[in-house]
C-alpha cells in the first residue's frame, strides 16, 4: 500500500496556500478587488482594554494565551510578546473575561478590576498530580486515531459564521517590506461536512515598500486560507489521514494540564524511511474528551530543492530560492462542550541566492488569524458569500487606511508586536507626509 495520500503535503502546499510568488517588477497589479468599509464606527459604544499576560512567578510573557468574554462568543489571543487588545461593547453588563493557557490555571477577571491600558494579568502554573494513562491512550497512534474519529462529537456540527482578524507580514532582513491586515467573515462549515469553508473580506488595509524589494514583488498566495487550512480537525486530509498516519512515529511526551484538566502531549515525526518533506511537532489533546486543543509543528526542509518546489510558484531565472524555516501553530477553544477553530500562525523563511551577486537576500513571512466573534448559524447569516474570496487569492499591496489611527473601530484585532507596531507607525507617518 502506498504511504502517500492523494491529499498529501504536495497538494496541501500547492492548493492553499503558503505558496509565495516571486514576480519581476513592475508587476504590481492587485490580485483582488477589496474595499474599505465606509461605515463610521462609534468609539463611544465600546471600551478597549490593553495589557499583558505573564507568568506570576517569573514575569515571563505568555504568548498566544486565549481570552474570552464570559457569556459571549467574543474572544481574542495574546501576541507572541504576551500582549493583548480587547474591545467590549458597553451594552454588556458587568463583563468578565476568562484567560486560559496550557499548563496554567484558568483565570476569570471582572473587567471593572482592569485598567483600560497596560493591565498585567498574572497566571499561576497548575501543579496537579497527573494520573496514569488510560487504556485507549497507552498507544500514541491509537490515541490520534481516536481524536480524529471523535471530531464529529467534539467540534461544531453545523455551519457557523465567524468574524476573524487576519495579518500577514513580510520582512527583508530585519525591515518590514509588506504588511497587510484584514477583518474577514468566515462561513465555517461543520467538522463532519466535506464542504469547504468560505471567506468574505470585510475590511482591509495593506502597504508594500517596493523600494526595499530589490527587483522583486514578493507576494503571498492564499490569504486567510493559509490559516484556515491549518485546521487539522476540519482538514485532516492535508496532514493526518488514516493512510498518512503510517508516515509518522507517535510517542508520548510528559503530560500537562489546563485549569486542572489533563492534557496529553503527543510528539510526532516522520519515519526514517520516508524521504518526502513531512512534519514534526507536538499535539496537545484534552484527556477528558480526546479533543485536539493545540498543535505546534514544523516542516522538514532537509531536502531544499524539493521543499522549494512546494513553496515557490514563480521566480526570476537568475535566482535560486529555497525555504529556511517553516513553522505552524493551530489552537482551538472550547465552549459548552464544543470546540472551535480559534487561532493559527505560520512562520516561513526564504533565502534567495542571486547569480553573480555577492550577498544573498533573506525574507521572513508571518501569517496569523484569530477568531474574535462567532455564533450565528447559516440560516441567520447576513453576509453575501457570492463575493467570497478564492483560495488562490493574493491580498493586494495598495495602501488603504493606514493613515486612520481608528481604522478598526470596534473590531477586535491581534495586538501588534512591538516591531509591527513600529512599522505601522512609520507607514502612517509616511502616508500623512505624502498628503
């Protein structure tokens, strides 16, 4: 029996998504028609809270911690520096948030007790005596099979509309050369349905600095679909089908916990006899219901030539391009016994070796998306998905909205990291000076 599924890594990369296109300038045409909403947001209708989530004992930041407003579907996530931004309608009476992080006790906080700016939320590690593995989970591969089999009962079983914030950045060396952000609406399909998710762009802003891009227009293909197709429980065919499981070795790592709930950690890596570029990483599984809580993994790039074919769609004839790193993360949140896609992140590094040039060029791209609200069923949806984006979409590079410091209005966003925040300020200043 072949160990390579027709829905294997080759199809995953070529269909969705993380493909990066290198075009010779002056090809700078926008790939899609986007629009900026003309709706004026009333800042008096919501309160924004900003702060940092840290370890209570040592003060270290907790990256990608989940925050959800109690009694609602409003949620966000801390960035890689532990910082968060959360906007909450003033119509919600006495709002509280629950903060969660693997290996720590959940913390519920009344927002009245938080500062609107520079709040510090301290999380305590959870010291729980871990029980022995039960019968079903003594074999790591059998455990993963059980996780996949139970996705219909653990995850959403009907179409759901989600609002999400999306960001993609491209750096040349240490300098940002492209930044795009968007609010999108996702028609998220049932985890038992073969129907793919649909996405509509609601509001976006983007800017590229072509003066720093050498002779290249460096473009990321896939847009928000980059993030959606990392949803392993919705799209297991891209990574873990029953046939593809045989490509990997699964072993147990030390278990951990979240709010006194046992979390199994399963390590996986490709078998030594497999030569195709495959994944290696960790799967975090709730022991109580066998739901996947989180996955963090990388792609094997030891075969540079083959890996390059997966990512690069077009390149100049005088350049050799290959990936230097490919990292992925997917997180889920649970509410009322059902789990849903919450956050995903892709980090991709590329190196360009130019013929007859002394120095190489290094690019680094980050793509992330966080669900910030959800809940309306398909029968209630108001978005016209006839205008939905294509999975091959390229978010255009035209500047839009960066001069508006209140551009996002009441929409929740991923708090920008310090370097991104600095890049945004530079863009705003440059655009304002050009007026």
